[in-house]
């Protein structure tokens, strides 16, 4: 019997090792192995051979930072953006797009098998973006520079949410966003307005939100600040209108929240209607300045189209859980006798009702309720007699929602997920009640690790 080669010793912190990157992880990190240990690197693409410095030793893996690329991956391409490597977004911009899509499909398939216990996985339909650039209809830019007194406006650097860098360009959204950022930064810097410090909770300028109507051509700009007086507010609105005449509405929103999110109460509409309108398929939607809407218009049309395809011709009552502003509900209305949208946020329910009225859709009604509370109160035969569509938050379904649906046993469920791992977990809990018959991966966010998944489930006889 030949002696086995001993596994290499676990590297010490600070040691430089040579690694072969075999995959990328959920946050775009490189994945390699060193002996029996998994190594997560801050950069690196599948097919790269690199040297990396070990920075952390965990129980089950090591963390490392890339030092040099010894042999580049055949899938590696030049990144377009000048901010690549500094910006916290678009971590996969230097990976050929066809490989990005293939890897995302592989990740969905792996999670369904490993977490969901589904074997075999039905044939996975993959829907890529065409083109994979300028797809985002909403960008949230952050102010920075509170530490050095030099106002910056752009996006967060990697691994930090406390400061930002000055944006010069961004390839995943409309190029006019960079113009709006530049004009805003210049105007506010001349007036010595301080950026917000999220740690000390001091300062004034917090976010600049820009939204685009991909099909309507409308442009909304929303400046979000701390809740302090601002004598120059009207001058800012007039300046935007003069230098960016394509902007259709501009607003000033204030917030006292310590949370690092671009929400608040509208203090003033400088000009325009104060909302954005967008077209999805045959429907027109009104989008509030801080309201939720799919950030990839064309991707959403593909995603919703897949949902419609899977239930077309059913003619049944459809229960749309987590219905938001009613986007999926309105699409479903063409394939159903009745659609009931359930949403916990009152503003979204009000927007859904306005959207239904605007589009003259008469077979949708919306209920403002927590999904779990609604299902607890609904008769079991009402749920059982409906086709159910769920589009939950990133965390997935509440375990009790999973249980109620399993006990009610509707004939079909369409599950839309922005987190395939959460989808797989919920499918595992449903393994005795429903079987997965179709699944698709929709790349709504090219050049990032994120992917949407949509699954069709049928009741187990």
C-alpha cells in the first residue's frame, strides 16, 4: 500500500500562498482550496492562479487578499469602469458575461441540490440580460468626506458604508446619472454644506437618488438630507432644472433616522409631479420617490413574462403574496378571473390601487395585511382554490407561512426569489407537499453576484 501524501500545513496569518481559484462566492469573492481548507479571497476569478496573503484563520476556512495574478483566467476581460476595484459594486465586471451567466445558473442549481435536497433538479432555464449594461433604473448615491471636510458624492468603497468616493462614471445605469452627480456635487460644495456622519449622527447631506423611466423617458432626482433648515433649497432646484433639462421632477426629502437608508418625508417638490412613471409591458406604473420598484425594467418584464407563461390559461383566482405596488398582480390579471394582492406596507397598497385604476384593471383587489396574518385568517379552501404567487423579501418565507401553504395545499405555487438560497431552504420544507417542476434563473443584475430565480411548484398527489 502506497503511503498517502500528507495534507499541507494550514498557512499562518500573514503567509503568502499560491492558489487556484475554482469559483466565486455569494459576495463575489474568489474560492480556492489549500489542502483541506477552503480559502476565500477578496479578488480572483475561476481559472486564475494567484498568490494571496492569509489575513484571517477561521474554523472552517481561511480569508486572504490577492497579491499577484500568476496566470490569468481565460475568462478574464478588461473591466470597463474606472472605479473598478475601488467601488463596492460590479465585483464581476472583469469576468466575461457568458461565464457570469453560466456560473449564476450553476449556483442556483447547486443551492437547490445542496440546501433544498432536490435531486435531480429540473432543467434550468437561463435568461441573461441583453445588453448587460445600463440596466439599472435607480441609483442611490451617498455623500462622504465628513472626516476630511472635502465633500464627495458617489458610491461606497469596498467593505465600507461610512464613506464614499467621487463618482466619475457608472456603466450599469443611464449615463446621465453621472452628469447629475457632478452638477449636484459642484453646487453643494460651493456652499460648504457638510456631509452626514453616520457614526456621530451629524452633518446634513445624506443621499442623492436618481430614477429613470426606461420606457417613458422620465427622470426623477431626490436629494435626501438630515432634518435641518436649508435656505438655498430653491436655488438647488433651479440649478438642476437649468443644467439638466431632461429631469422631469426633483425633490428634497428629509430624515432623522440613523439607519443608512435613503428614505424620509418629502419636504419640497422643486418642480414636476413628484413621482416617476414607468411602463412594464402594457401597464403604466406610478413610482413614489422612495417607493419600491424592480430596478431592472427589461429584466422585470422577462421575469414577469415567465410567471405569466407558467400560469397562462388557468383562469383561476390568484393569490399574490408580498404584492408591493402591484406590478406582478397587474400582469397576472390577464390570466386570472381575480387577483388578490396582499402587502403589509400601506403606501405600497395605495400605489397598487392607483396603478390598477390607472390601467383600468378591474379584477385586482389589494389587502393591506401581513402575509402571515392574512393566511391565518383566510379559510383553507380559499387558499386551496387559488393559484399562489409569492415574491418575499430576501430572507424568504416565514416558516409559518410555509407551513400554512403546505397544509392548505394549493394546486400550484409560483415562487419568485431574489435569494436562491432562501428559495432552496423553503422548498426543502415543502418536500412532502409540493414538487418542483420548472425553474428559471433570470440575471437581473449583471456584473454582480446576485441572480433572481423563479420556480413553479405543483401539489404532490
